[in-house]
């Protein structure tokens, strides 16, 4: 299954605040917030939604196609991704801008406040999917991840025009987009990814109820943080998939991207939606245990052992027939 993942490619600047954000807000002065947080740590890591998803898929043994725009400072990052099995031949390199930057502060409860500088990502609207499909012999699925809003809309429209199934993942861009744009991104999606907060925001901004959203997409996948994930299909009972237990909590940045990587891997192997979500949950747990979206290692032996512990031997046997982790 040939899967292209479009979206942001960025450098992450990750900081930690030892207190709680909520303790710093004054209820009757929320219309004029002015806050500064003294952080304890700064770590610079490889990131971006599309790059994180592709890295996770590649670590599970696939060769995903990364689609996005970067600056000339991308050479080392490209080498890292290609060394792990990501196809970077369709990444657009800007002549004018640096690769995007993500600046995020995480508090003691793992709440986050973040800013994103687009940089070269603004040029991703210039990328056409047709030549990519021709280069790789066709596309079976395109993930429309958060990127330049115009690029997201263009990629979605092109998928419809070319008859390529697509997965909608508006994510961080929900804050910037309005109802008509979000409706245009979601309509006809084979899969719709969001977390539970984004699910509510989608419904609020589009004016569609949950049922009306399900009328317009094939499968709705909602991540629930420490509660796992839920899968909804029109006319069928909701499927709740419990999380894979974590050994420690380091940083939540990139956890949702890792879930998508595991879920998409399961899809590419033709597994059930339950198995897809289980693989997604365990991949996400690996990210939660490290600082940064690509600092984890998926070892074949350990991954299958942890999968067995979380979901049982029968489920693990199904997954073992397909997964080929980058590390032994």
C-alpha cells in the first residue's frame, strides 16, 4: 500500500515549565493575558507532523512518502529520515525560507502552549500530487496533515479530482481555519483523525453533529490521551481501544503523530481497525516515554513483547506476521 503523508516538516524547540499553566490565569482578566514562563529545559529535536508520522511508519518497516516543503537547512534531517526508510524524493526545497520551527512549552501536567513559524512550509501549496503518484506508480492513500492551509485545501481537492482516497487530519490548523474550510477538508475523507478536543472543535466550527460528520467520512478515529482511542463508523457501534501502558512519561509532543503512524501501518498490512489502533497506541506510548517526536527506537523484539503484554498473544501473532521494526 503506497501512502503519501503531507504536512509540516519542522524543527522542534521543546521547553518544560515546572508549574501548572492553569495556576497562572486570572479568571476575570482572560481578555488581557500577559504571561512569561521561566522554563527549566530547552531541547531541539526533529519534528513536524508529516515527518513524525513518516518516521514512525518507517520504523515499523514501511516506506512512506513524505510530502512537504523545507529550506536548505534540511540536509541533515533528510539524511536521518532516509536512513530510517522514509522516501523524501517529493520534498520541495525553498530557495527563500528556512524549515519551519515549532516552539512548545509543557507544564507539569503535560499541558502545552505552543507557537509555530511556517517558514518554507508556506510553499507546500505549490506541490502537486499527480507527479508524485506517477513517480511511485500510484497512491493508495494520501494523509492531509496540518500544513499551509491553502496546501491542505489544494491537496484535498486534488485527491477528489484524481480519485485518490485521503485521510483528513486538520490538527493544529483547526485554530486558524473556519467552518467552510474545515467542511471542505473533511467532506469525503476515507479517514478523519483528531483528538477528543479537536473532535469537539470540528463539530463546533462546522456546525455538524457527530452523526453528520459520520455521514461524510468513512472512518472517524479519535485519540483519547490516557484513555486510548475510539473508532466510529456510520451505523456501527463505537469501538474503544484501550491504551498500551507506558513505563514513564517524558513529553507528549508527537504522541498523536506516532498513533497515526502505527494506525496507518496497520492499514497498509490489511489488519482490522482494532489492530490498527492497538499498533497506534503502542507506537504513541514509545513517543510519550521520550522527549521529541523521533527520539524513540522501535525494536522488533521489545515491540512485540510489549504488544503481547498490552493486547494478548493472539493479537500479537497477527501483528508479528507484518511488522519489521527498524531496530532488532
